[in-house]
C-alpha cells in the first residue's frame, strides 16, 4: 500500500474548484459583455468605509494562505518517518521489524512477495503480492493468524495497527503455441 | 497521476503561500500609510480578463482531474483484528473471479472487470450457448465472491458470447 495522498488530493480539489469557479465566472461575464470594472466601485466604496475589518480580514486570509501553502508543500516533500520501536530496554529498529514481518509474510502459502514499512510506534503498512490463482481468503486468514499475531506477541501489544493491501498477480500469458502436426510440416518441407 | 500530484503539490503549496504573503505585504504596507498597489483598470469586457479567466478555468479543471484520478481505488475486505485494515484492488477481485470462471468446462476465455460495487464477466464459449452457460457462470462468480471475506458483496453480471447463439 502506498503512502496516503488524501490531504494533497483534498487540497488540490478545493484549489481546482475555486480556480474553475473564478475563471468560469470571468469568462461568463466577458461573454455576456458586462461592461463594469473588475474592481467594482460599489465594493471599493464599501471597503473604504469599513477599512479596519477589511484590512484585518485580508490579513487573516493572507496569513491563512501562507500557513496552508507551507503546510501543503512541507507535507508533500517530507520523507516518511519510520520510527524505531522500544521494547523495555531494547530498541528494535524499524528496518529490523519490517524485515521480520516481511519474512513471516513471505512464508504464507500463495504470497509471492511482501513490502513492509513501519509507519508508527508501532504501526505497520504491508503490501502483499499474491501468485496468480492464490487463495485470497486463506491468505487473509493466515495474515492475521500467522503474521500479525506473531508481531503483536513479539512486541507485547494487544493491538497493532496495520494497513494491508493484497494484490493478486496477473496470469502469465501463454507463450507456447500448439505444435503443428509433424506430418503436415514434413509434407511442406518435401515440396 | 499520483506522480503528477506529488510533483504539483509542493509547487501549488509554495504558490499559495507566495500569494498569501503578497496579500499580507500589501495590507501591512497600506497600514503603514502607503497606497494600495496599482491595479490595471480592467473591465469585464477587456480581453486580458477573458484570457486570465480561461487560463484559471482550464487550470482548475486540470487540477480537479488530476486530484480525481490520483486516488487508488480499493475494495475493502473484513478487518481480521482490531486496528488491522485489509483492502484489495478491483483488478485483484477481477482476477479471483476470472480464474474461477476460466476453469469452468466449456469456457474458452473470459474477461472480467470489477469495481467495489459490480463485477462484470464476459465469457466466450464454442461449446455452449448463453442460455446454458450463463446461469452456471453466474453461480461460479457469485461463489468466488462469497468465499472472500468482504463486508459488502458486489453485484455480478455475466454475458456469454457463443457462435451457437448466432442466427
């Protein structure tokens, strides 16, 4: 399972919808030949009459945009954290824990490969690729029975948050063609 | 589309922050007694307004499409334990059903498309007509889905293409 991009998608959707609305309104007003200034004098007069709230409002809006924009950019570029897990007086590195869980997951019948990341203290993200024709229901059962329960026992926790994605591999394309009967080939060759 | 969103996100974030900083700067400048920045005296009928508006609308539409297409569609499976969330993909669901349908006697080939709510099977057969094969394949596809630990089962539809049905 990939890192979630839900926040980025929500922000892009909001910004896209706003741009579409404003741009669309400008095009429509142009199309209907509304001959008024873009900065409407009525609005400007009202703003001059209420200067303090307008200033404060614009300032708040600007600061909100700065904060939101920086958070958005930081969230998009920051590397994902893989925290180590502390067990009493021993620290298990995220890499070691991921490798152990991956080795267990790859032992499950039907699993072709596994990618495991530690994404919390402790929380796991697993992506299992199953062979074509593998029994998905059995893998689902064994995943908790053999892999995650073992990890829970090892870490001494009752609940181990995990996000798991099961991908079934494609069937392989048939790369062998049916043989031509030898008699016919022999006849062709003899001609 | 996921990659495009990952590339666009920091750029859009920085652009939004820069726009916000410009507004803050202009307000602070005005508060200090300076005039507002000069703004072109455009009317709605002026051509630059149409160009800027059209660019904004197209950019917004592109952004909406990128945001909509960059999500990974998932099919939830039952949670095997507290805190454990298991999902699979529509393609995997289609492969589970396709594997079972292709194993049926008389099925030459089958293509399956699946979503969270619906599974569509399109099988070809040289030996059986649709009236004979369709009920059996429907049962097989439903049984394949029934074996899966799913909170909600998708609806199944089956179409059989057979030379025997040709008039």
